[in-house]
C-alpha cells in the first residue's frame, strides 16, 4: 500500500512549493575540522529498520538520519557508517517509528498522523566563508554543495581548509490520502478540510498552532481528522 502511495507522490509533488513553511538552522565548520566532528542525528541511536526496494526486496539495516548531511546512514559490515548509494531504487524506509521515502532528497512521515499526514523534507547547503574587513566573516563565492562528495567518499574524508557555513532547511507538507502534498499552512489546512472550516478556524483561535513545529502540526492534523 505504501508503494502505491509513494508512486503517486512522485507524480504529484510540486517541488516549487517547498518554499512556504520552512525552518532554517546555521552552523559553522571551521578550517581544519572534519564534518564528522559536528555530526548529529535525528534519533538517539541507530535503530533496526527495513529498506523496502521498488523491485519488492526488503533489506534489514540499522539506520539513522544524519541532520548535518541530510542523508540516511546505516552501519556497514566493518562497523562504520555509510550512506545509501542508490536512494532512487528505494520505495520506503522504516525505522525509528517513522517512514521515509526519496524524491530528490528524503521525506520523513513521523508517527502520530493517519489519513492526512505530515511530511518533513530536509536539505543542507554549504557555503565557504571569507574573513573580511575588521575580521568579520562574509560569505564567498556563491552556494556550493558538497553532498555528492560526501555521498561517494564518506563524511570523514571531508576536512575543510576554510570556514564553511552550513545551512539546514526543514520544510513541512500535508500529505493527502491520494498522495498529493501541499505546504503546511493555515490556508492549505482549511482547504483540505473544507467541510470542517468553521470548526477548525475556532480551534486555531483557541490553540495557537505553529506551522513550523512538528508537535503542533501533528496535533492540528489529529484534530482535523478526528475532531
């Protein structure tokens, strides 16, 4: 069933709509440091899970989501952490209580929602920084992404020779039963549940929902589905 849902998503997702409901976090990787020094993950530990392939195969793995790389990593045969080399061959991944699927990056569907679900999309960009007048750091050269280098060689090989600004962007979407995704916003919530518009408007007045916070969005969706 998930395979059918995700097949629809790949056809109906409007990537240009990712710019509406977003959260940004910034970090700096200093010259001489390895990216592995500042890694942190979505879940406390690598969890047992399964990789469901589009060809019907299922592979058990210990996995986690690296928030600095925006990559799913798994524990390799030698105990080191690796990234999935062919994410486009994946239908879905199940671990940590969430479901993930790949479409130009990984989308997470956290637990706690049902017929209309929350989908979270995370990306990371890297930009070299230069020291300007008065010793103030400035951005240089335009945006550069080292994702392909990291994916092929592993993040431990990336030791930078200049300060790098790391920007993590998180976007939120409502995933409808037919597979269509819409940016998480008040107007889209009211559009999806148009038959409950007045009730939902009253709810949003009494319960201030932050459309950039996962618990608030899950709570709002639960009310809209079951309220």
